[in-house]
């Protein structure tokens, strides 16, 4: 009897297939190469290189310090306003960076998707590597700021990974849904930056939740970033701790957004190569 030739059958995933993280692990070498590519391309032919990761939040914190600290004279909960704003930008950059990179990962790699087979989830998840590298660099600068202003973090520093995970999951979940929708509707790429900019000022980054008028407090509390932002400052600056309700809402919303974004991504994955 003739021996059968081994073969691999590639079938399109079902419309409601679960998130296949096992396939991503099998292609972990490809994830590593994509991470290296993102880091290399991002700082190629730049004079300052990775220093831009530090310069950007420093400039934003300086602008917030002048506008909200000097002009508006908002409360910074007893800590220097520059450190207060920089800690807020540290958390915000994790969210906005993961959102922008994940959402543009499919459209930015059209040729790969249309010609090569690999788990499509590899592309958005591989962008998180550069986001975490940027966070580590900016966090090191946060340590320098704390030394300059004379603030020593307390035991709350051990919970910093929790706030990091909340911001990362929230940005990734929204980014996964946006990436899938952007394949068919390029309008998402124009709406997302505007919505992100509006969310920047609607989030307690340059101001404390205690500075918000009572009539608007409910709207701020509905923002899932509020608990993470307040948690970042509490862990690093020993400011007022976020309320348990805000923490629970931020954790639940980030997990819910990630699950929903993953479902939208897998639901639309079947037609990526045909439509993009």
C-alpha cells in the first residue's frame, strides 16, 4: 500500500472561535521577531533614539504643570505638580500606546496578511512588547523625578503591576476591536485619534478626582481609566488611594473590554486576507 504523504489542512476559523493563545505561543519566535522589528524601525534614523520615550512625557508633564498647576492652580494632593502630572502621563501612555499600536497593526501589515499564513493575533499582541519597553524606560525616569522631589514610594508600589495590567488590557481590548473594524472601515483610523484626545482631557491625568465638581464626579467615575490613574499615583507618590469601587470598576471594565475586543477580532478574522 502506498504510504500517505503527511499534510496540513488549513481551515478558516469558525465565526465564534475562542481566543487561540496556544497558537500564538507556537509562533513565539515570530512574535519575538516582530517585537525586534518594531523597536528597530521606531528609532531608526533618529538622533535621540529611545530618549524620545522620556522626552515626550516630560514635555507633557511640563505643559500640564504650567496650565493646570500655575494658571488654574488645581490641587495636586500635596505633591509637586510636575511629579503628579508625570505619574499620570506614565499610566496614560501605556493605555494610548497599546491602543494606537494594536489598532493599526493589521492595516500596517497588509502584505503579510494577504500573502502569508500565521495566526493574525500575533500582529497586535507583538506590539505590546515595545509598549512595555517604553514603559520601563519612562518608569526609570520616574525614579529620577522622585529622587529630585524627595518622595519615597510606600508599600503600594507592589500593586503597580496591577494598575499597569488594567491600562494595558483596556487599551489592548479596544485596540483589538478597532483593528478588526479598521480592515473593513478605514474611518476608524480617523475617529480613534480624536476620541483618544478627548479621553485624555476627560481622564484625571493633570488633575485629581477630588478637584472635579460634584455634579461631574459621576461621569469621571464612569471612566475605567480613573481607578488605574489614581492607583498609579498612589503607588508612586503616596497620594490618596483610589476607592474600592473605582478599582473594581476599572478591573472589571478592562477585562470586559479585552474579552469583547478578542471576540470581535476572532469573529471578523475570517475575512481579513480577502478585504484588507
